[in-house]
């Protein structure tokens, strides 16, 4: 089974076990895991992004509220906007 499909399967299983608290899109997490850093308007609230990179990505309008593992260092090298939702005290740069 290709690694990408396996990742989607695992994310789907973990999302099911976190039902109620998870409001993220497993496909969006899988896309970032596959090193696609652009994720405008992605639903990633409460996702575990530990060891995943969003540097240099377009994150306009994305919802990271309650996400774990997201760092300010990554966000310093990414582009957000006024619509992005982040866990406090994280802030996004506007690049556009």
C-alpha cells in the first residue's frame, strides 16, 4: 500500500478515536505530512502536527486552533493572514 494512502488510513483511524475533540481534516494533515506545505483554509484545529513542517507554506485562513506541535519558528517562515486561527500565543506573518 503506498505510504500516502497508509498515512491517510492511520489518520482516519486516529481521528475516529478522537471524535468529539477533533475538528481537523485528516486529508489536510496527510498533505502536510507529505511535505505539501501550502494549506490555505485547511481545517487543522486540534490536530497533532508534532514533527510536521509548515515552513514556507501559504496558511491563509487555516484553522490551527488547539493544534499541537506547531511552533512559532515554523510560523515565522510561513505566510498567514488576518483569518488564520492559531493557538495562543502563536502569531502568523502576513506575506501578501
